[in-house]
């Protein structure tokens, strides 16, 4: 009996991206050890194939290609791009076996406190999240919002990669702000860079992870040397796996499930025909397979049509395989054989300075995410007292933060099936008001 293929279309949602011609050539010089004159004239010459760079010619051509450097550099153009991607004309380029068009999985990244921002990324907490929340808060079945994070490097530059999340806890602030302001908690994550500290943080909070980018990096030196994207030896056959404690690339005994997501329309690591065929062949043998590919909100969605055509062509060769356009959560559930079931529900109570959260069902991890907003607008996160596997408590007092200086508290968690539970309560003069609850299956 044939299985199924679930296609998870991911959008790394970061807002506008601008790169000047001078900055592009400086990037080429840094990548390939060249000494080209930065500027529009050099960029045009490279794009027109007028410069012989020896062994680097083809690799440089990919970096400077107008089909790669086609990013939208302002919100107006990004919004037009997103609006076009929402149209039935666009979504119905691939209609699945349930009659559903393409599903966009938005992995949201806010940019916070980068002192150097030459790429003109939208700075400010919740700047990107609020924009997309306003668009898709009521259509989570076709446009779910998940978590994506670029950490701040030592240089403070928003266009420089960063190899750890531990030095600057902006990921904690962002998750807390999303929760406290919008009542949102993500069950899935996609991080552009993985390292041991990131790996162990994700294990605590997210049942589903689409960060695996095990691909052929080809002739691009910044990724082929494994400095910023090291998935060497991780599964590249579309199989999900539970990672090992000390090596996120290897199967082990940890809990979260990691899936693979490749690129579309990039200078390396794009979705290829033979890989798609391999996924359908596995499904034809009876497996449920998750295939994921990602793009950016600042990248023109029109250029993805060639990939959609490829999906449609391959589908025709496997008529017995069921094809789904899927949310990330639905795809993980299908492959792992987990029923959605009932989302857990939280209740909150107060006893003096102690706020207690109770769940009517099991959650992912040892404790829910707990955070609060101070009266002067700061976001704070902390661990709870774990009273039992469904009850947690936190004291807001002089040892932590005085309750009368807090105006909002929140608890959130997913469960093993990717359902989420949220409880947000307002605090007025030290008294917890009626909380707002949200459970999403």
C-alpha cells in the first residue's frame, strides 16, 4: 500500500533586504579572496560574464546573479510579493489530493538591537512578527506562524552570521514578546545555524524542528567549509530523526523530531528533481514522507513556479502516492503517526505572590514557558517550580520581581503532537485578573 508525501513550503520571514553594489563586491572579495573594485560597474561586468576569475568564475557568477540578488529592499515591495503569494492564482499552482492549494509556513524572525545594519533590515522587537500576525492570525490552517532566529554576533552587524544563542538572549525576549503581546506560541522552529547550545535550547521547547539542511554545498566557500552550516552526516533522504544529546546531526535518544528543508532559488542547496523522485519512491513503498523547501519573504515568489512544475511532473509518475500541501505540524504528525488529539488547557491561580499554572494534559518538556511583562515594558523569562508533571508555580516577589511592578504574566507550551496551550493574565496592583486562554490543535 502506498504512503504519502507532505510538502512543507517554508518562508524564512525576515522583512526587506537591501545590498548595495559596493557591498556585493565586498562580499565576493571576502568569500573568494579577490581584490575587485567595489561598485556597480564591477557588478555589471560580473553579471554580464565580462570578467575571467579563473577557477572562481562560475562560483562568483552564482553570488552576483540577478536571479539570486533579486531581493525586495522595502516593505512596499515585500507586501506586494506576499499579497501575490496569497492569491488563488498562485496557491493553486499545486493542488493536493484534498483539493488544497499551497500552504505557506511562515518562520518569523525579528531583528533586535543590531547596531550595524547596512542591509536595512527592519529593526525592532515584534516589527516583523506583528506585520505577519495581522495578516495571518485568522488563517493559521494555511499560513501558520512559527519561529526563526538570527542571533546577534560580536560584530553587532545584522548581516553577519552568529554561531551561538547564549551570549545575547534575544531569542528569549522575542518568544516572550510574541507570547505576551499576541498570545502566540510556536510548535515548530527553523534555525539557520545549529550549534550545541542552540540544539539543547530547542530540545526543551519545540517538538518539531526543520533546521536540517544537509545538502551539497558545491562551490560556495562560506558553506562548503562547514563553518556556518554544518549538517555533515545528517540524514539527507527526507527521513525524520530524533537527535543525539551531543551531536544534533546523529540519531539518538532525545525527543524532538528533526526534518530536512532545502532551498529554492538560492546559490546552493536547492530542491532537485532526483531528490523529489526519491521521496515519492519511498512513499510508493508505503512510507509517509515529509519534503520541505524554503525561501524568503523578500525573495520574489514568482521564481518558485519552476519548482511547483517539478512537483506536478513527479506526482504524475506516482499516481498511487497521496500528496499533501501541509503545515509543518500536520506533516510531522502524519510522518510520526501522532494523532492531533486534544490540545492541553491551562488554568492559572494566585496565592499571594505565587502564580500557579495547571495543565489538564501532558506537555512537551519539563515545564511551560513562563514570562512576564513589567509595568515599564520590559520582558522577563524564568524557570518555574515544578510541583508535578502538570503543575508549575512562580513567585513574583523581592527575590525575583515584585508582583506590583508586573502588568502581565504568561505560560505556554506545546505537546508531543504539536498542539499548543497558552494562558496570558493581566496583573492590576498585584492582583491576577481573569486570564485569556488559547488552545490550538
